[in-house]
C-alpha cells in the first residue's frame, strides 16, 4: 500500500510479486488460505492508516 502510494509506476512489478508470494505460502503448505487473507486485510488496513496519518 505505502509503496504503491508513493511509487504507482511500480505497480506492474509490486502487485504480481505480492500475489505470487501470497499464493506460494498456501501452495507450499506454510499457511491456510484464511491466514493469508487475514494478513492481507490487516496489512491493507495498516498501510492505508499509515498513509492517512503520516502524509
């Protein structure tokens, strides 16, 4: 969130990378899909809060 906010031109690299990392955690059996979704939501909220609170 924060990186995309400040460097939107890197979205073509950052978004696929994060999706691949998240899916690899499930595929390798290291996390349940619900764990990955929960962590994604928490990260999204914290990143957005950081953007709003610290301009």
